[in-house]
């Protein structure tokens, strides 16, 4: 709820908009939000500036304006009962003709998004202050049954005095509300929690995930998930970002890494139970830096141009990783190695690429490679899950396990005339993938995986993939063995 520099908008009022809504005159356009247009107004009775948020039904492309109007009313009811210094106050809800509107507290200041766009430098103290205030506001709202569901820099406003105000509870989920559409994903890519993409049940911890993304960007100077909406969706669900101290090339920030990575855990059970726990861990991490709230150390600054080495990768093996040319010359299929790397990264993080390339220098085939990699996974349950994913356990017919060899036996490339990871002989023995296979798999997968299913099917349908490879790739995304078996039975 902020005005552009100078206090006036360069946007002219839409002539279809009335001069006032209710008692509020529409003075200038502040901007456009997720639910409609924001105007600066003035309460004529007490001469108080207000921000007026509107929704115009003819601008909705949902085809169900009544439902959106009801959602808008829920926003007012939810936010209206939140009286907290860190939450933008809501004064009044009203309707007039084709419009509904909410009168709310007008905030002088800038959004965190603007600060990121302008490369504003934040000290450690400022980062902790911003996120602490955000978490305090979320804890207050969560205790009252309100989840924001769209925490992002644009919805975090900061006054000149440094006070943080969370705005736009426009898609908040009130626990007593039954208005949530089945299968709808509401939020902003990059801040949406994995369970929402996967169609799983979710709760207030989606806000903690988003707050973790905000903290990550404040520390590292870059978001943990970037790219197109589809790429971001996949990364959020299946990839582990670099720790912020590595991404930002600032080793001094390692004390914050565990806090951020716990907030970003894919499994909500592994995140903080509530915003209060998150806040306590953040303050404890700051204490370990030995810096007080008066520090002026800059976080967002030019990063030193040194190679980032995740974790203790330098000591993980004595062999240097094989180059791409070396792998190709040895007969490895790079797409296959990339697939194994992606699976391994779920358990060991970004070092997976180095581990795969080192192991590939010694392995004679896919089975030997994956078994060598599994030994590097600390937890036995995760080792078994990884091996099942690539088909080495309980699935001898899986193409990833067999590679090009007819019976899955370990044969050296020189003896067979084919590389350890090439797909040439596999393609000759197996059915090619068809568009109909992809379409049907996407439909069946949606019942198990939710909204991310079409993207998973699209990614698994590589140009050179056989039907068996496609099925194996999709099956690897299942955590539950029964659900995986059910999907395979339905598809086959």
C-alpha cells in the first residue's frame, strides 16, 4: 500500500471507475494488486489517509465473479480481526454497484521488492530485524487461524523508521472458510510451498516456507529458486538449493544456513513447527555471529568472484570429477547421468553432480555406479529409497538399472561395443514413447501428484526416451510405494 516517489501516481484513473466508493473519494492510483486496483483515498470524517483496495467483476477472467466477491469478503473479515503492529490494518468493507472495496491503513514507505530491485544494501541487523518482524506478525495471525499464503517481498512494506508491515491477506486461508477451490494453486511462483504444488494437504507452514525464501534472498542476494514458472515449480519440489552462504559467497553467514534450509524443507514436518520457533532459531543464529543489532556489515553487496564449493565437497573424494568429454568418450549417456544426479541431490544436495562424475570414472555400468553412490548417502532408508528410484532394488526390469545390457549383468563397455549409459540397445528393444502415453500419464498422475503432474510428465518425456524410461522417471517421484504401484498398474 505505498505511493510511488513524489506521492502521486503517473497512472490516470480509469474513466469507468466512479469518483468515490462509499464515503471514500478515489484520489490517485497506488498500483494493482492480486485482487484488483489500489487507490489512495481519504476518510472524510476523520481526515485520515486510507488505501482503498477494489475488485471489479468485469476484470475477472475466472468466470465466477460471485466466488471472487465472496473471497474478497473473507479477506476483509480475516484481516479485519488482526490487530497487530506488523499487519496492515483493515477499517471497512463495502460494496457499490459492480465494485467491492476494502478501506485499509495507508503505509508510507517502500516494499521489500522495490528494495531488491534497487539493490538496497542490508546489514545483518536489518535482515534479522525485517524477518523477525515478519515472523512475529505471522505468529500472531496463525494463532488466530489465518494463513497468508502469499508472503513475498511485494507484500512486505517497510516504513522510513524500519517498521515492517505485512499486507494483502487477499488469499489468506481462514480455517473455517470453505471457499478454497479444489486443485487451485494460489500464491506466487518461487514462494509457493512444495505441498501446494503437489496437491497435498497444507497448513500455516506454507507461510514459513515463503518466509524462508525471503530470508534466503536477503542473505544471499539472490532467490533460492529462479527460472520460468514451470522450472521454479520443479526446483521447489525436487531440488535442494545451495545454502545461502554458498550462493552468496559469504562464508561468514554459515551460521544462518541451517535456519534457512530448515525453513525451506520440502517436507513440512521437517520445517519449524511455528513462526515462533523460526524466530527463536534466527535470533540464536545471529547471536552466534557475535554481532549486535548495531552492526553495519553489509549483506547485499558485490560478491567475491570465487568458486563456491558446497559443504565439504573438496574432501569428499580423492578423484577429480570427470569432464563432460571424458564421460562421452567413455560411453556414458549424459542425460542418464543427469537423471541420477537429480535423484541423488534429494539426499546429499548440490554436491551430487561432483559425486556422480567422480563415481562415473570408476564404474563399469549403471548398477555399479548407483551402488557406489548409494554408499555415500548417510541414512539407510534414504539409500534404499535412492536405489529403488533408479531401479536397482526390487525392480530388475527397470531400464535405468539394466542400462544397455540384456540381463542387467555388469559388462565392460569394451566387451559389448556400447557405453555404460548409452540408450542405443535399449531403444531397439523397448517401445518408443508416444504423445498419447504422455497425455494419459499426465492425467493419471494428477490424481496422485496434484497440479505439478503435467510438468513432471513433460520433463520425463525426453525426445530420446522409451516408454519404459518414461514410466521409470515418473515412478521415481513417488515417496509412497503403494501409490507408486497403483500408478504403475493404472498406466500399464
